C-alpha cells in the first residue's frame, strides 16, 4: 500500500543544508586567552565543516588563532586525555569585538554520521560564552541544545587550557556559528515535527516579574483550592489577617530558612507534611532541599526538589528597621506573614513588603495574600510547583489569568506525541512511535500524502476541542496501535529502495479514550517525512 501512496506524486528536490548552526552571541562569562570551549556534536548526515565563528573578549582587530579538535563520542571524560583528540583545523583570526562573530575560516574537514566531542582552543584571544542552565550533562539545560536538520550541538564546558587540561567550568554554552555543507550528493532524508498534540496540562504556574517595579499584584489575593486531581486557581477568597501579639517572629536572617511545626499535617499534591520550611526570600516549602537563593528563577522553581509556594525576591528581615517574618496558627489555618520586611539593601519604609501565605490544614487550600509591596530591589517571581522536575507552562500574567481561573493537575500531563525512530532513508524500515497515551486503549497511526499545515483543523467541531487534524486521512492508510490485546505503540514504515527521493509523507496518531473529551479522541502532533538517501 505504501507503494501506492508514493505513486500519488513526487516532490523530488535536493535538500540544502541548514548551515550555519548558531548558538548564542550574548556571552556573560569568559576565560583568558588559551582557554578551550567544549561541546558535543551529533552528526546526522555526512557534513563538511569549513568555518567556525566564535565570540571573544578581545578588542576588535586583536590577532589570534583557533585550534579545532574532535574526539570520538563525547568530550565528557576526555578533557584530561590529550591523546583522545585529533587536530582537524587551525586558523588565524582577527577579533571582531565582544558580541560579534570572530570568523574562523578552516581547511574543510568532513565528519561522518555519529557522535563527537568538539574542542575549540582560543590562542591570543579569550573566549566569551554563556552560563548553561542545566547540569554537567551536555545539552541538559534549556539553553544548551541547538539543532539543524543535519547537526545537533550539545553544550558544554570550558577549560583554562588545551585538551589535557581539566575542565574548570560547566555547564557553559560555547558562542559560535558552525558553517558546513552536506558531503556527497543525493537527497537528505528528514523528519520534522509540526503542530501539537492534545492535551498538555501543567502542574505548576508562575509569573516572573523582571523588575520589582513591574510587580502588579499588590493588594490582591490568589487562592489555590484542591479539586481532587490538582488545584483550581482563582481570585482570592480570603483576606489578609494581621499577625496578633501571639504570632511567633521567626529567627530568619538574610538568605536563611527555618522550619515551623503545624498543629495538624497539611495535605498537598505529594502527600502531607507536619512541618513547613520558610525561606526568608519569600517562599515556603514542604521540606528542606530547595535552598535559600535570593535570585528568582523559573527554571529553579520548576526543578526544585520540594513542593513550594513562592513570592520570591531578595528580602532581608535582619536589615536595620525591617519588619519580621511571623508564624501563627488560628482555627486550622497556618499564617506565614512577611510583615513589613525590607528588600535586601533596604534602608527605609519604601523598602517594606507585606504579604502572607495561608495554609488550610483541613482542606489543603493555599492562599497568597498581597498587601503593600516595595517597587525596589531585585526581580520577583510568584508561583507554585510540586516537588521534582516539572514541565514549563510558560510565564502566566496572573493579573489577567486569575480572574478567569485556571486549573492545575497533580502531575504534568504531556500531550499525545508522535515521533519517527530514524530518518526515512530509502531501503530502510523505521517506526512511528506514539507516546504519552492515556489509559488502556487503542488508536491509529496514520500515514498520508497530504499535510494540513499547523495549527491544523480544530476538532472541536466533533467534540474534541483543543485537538487538531494535521493530515488528510482520506489520502493514506492507518495502522492500529494500542497498549492492550498485544498491540504495540510503534507502527513500522517500510520504505522501498525504489521510492522517489524527495517525496514527502505525513504522519499523525489518534488515541481513543472516552474520558478525555466528548468525542473520546486525542490527536498527536504531525510528523513530516522527506524520503532521501543521505
């Protein structure tokens, strides 16, 4: 049947390389001349690299040299093993100045498909690069992976000298352009996701205010009410309760935390806790492990080890003249109040912040109640996330979203997702793999000759709102998939060796689950497949 599908038409065209692969040129940290930047490369097709541009601390017109080396598989563990590296290029350069590409023209060298470590040593000029947002694992952070169809770069680390010198700094993002062409002749086989599946449901929320002056929640309140599967977030249903004389001032200093004991365990998405951990910088956690950082950061919120609620900012209750953080329990409600607490560096009442978290130990409800807030000091972040890695729901304008209410799930729910196991090379068999299915059910993985461009046709017209048709199922065929009856979630796609190069096929999965919407259907993203021999 796939032969008939291929005969629908031929869109033969040689694929061109998406060169250059570019990372960043906004470097915020650096090393001296002689340092090396490390990244890993994942090469999908044979490529010939002819130029690498770098970002340098050196003033414009400063002369220098770049030495480019590769090693098998990865730089990790090979930084101190000079013998693992092969010098593949050396070029004289003239610095363009910080933030500008310093052009490094190389004698072209070819990399076959595979995984490599790449080391670029800067001689006579210092490298300028970015701090990574992840871990020492290459590509682990939100700013550490960069891809074209042919090539993926996983950042990264730096060292003060050439390979053989131990890495000093990680994670780091090498600022570069890598220019290349596809080696050999033929048509590049590609697999490209488009559109989105349904449904994506978040367990977290946040609003990140870049400056304290941008904070617009003073004298408002937000309530989080448990609904059995997460929370409903809505305009505050409680008011500020001023601490009484019986309230306990917490012994918090700058960037510190302490633990308070509750009269009854507080139920939350991850269980129940008899204590709460209060950080001076505006957040409350169910246990220790979230640290005491004074810098609001959405990635840190979403990756925090423990469930937390935050009005995150750099406060200092130990500042001269500052109010204190106070704890009080009345009628089953635990009140934690920043009672006129100063911003770090604050010296007057203009720096005072008054807000309160209210924890209802009977219901598990949480209320954020804001009073007068300073417009000074560093940035602010208001939000909540359950413990452990959480998906990023994006920045939410709470002053707009909360009046309309929104819901959170206990755990993140990823949308139905379709991916091709490999690039669609003629003469091979790949699989179309469906993930993030719900329940024990069946579905269909479709191949079609006709694409419906993203965002697709909204299937709300049949009772599946938020799901989309991204292919024409009338011009193709489907394979039954499932996680019951011995079925598989992978559908094989055998590509004949005689298939026309450049022909495009489109794939999408549907999943049948009566609990998801009125029609009982989920749809995946689409995958565009271009058949090729490279």
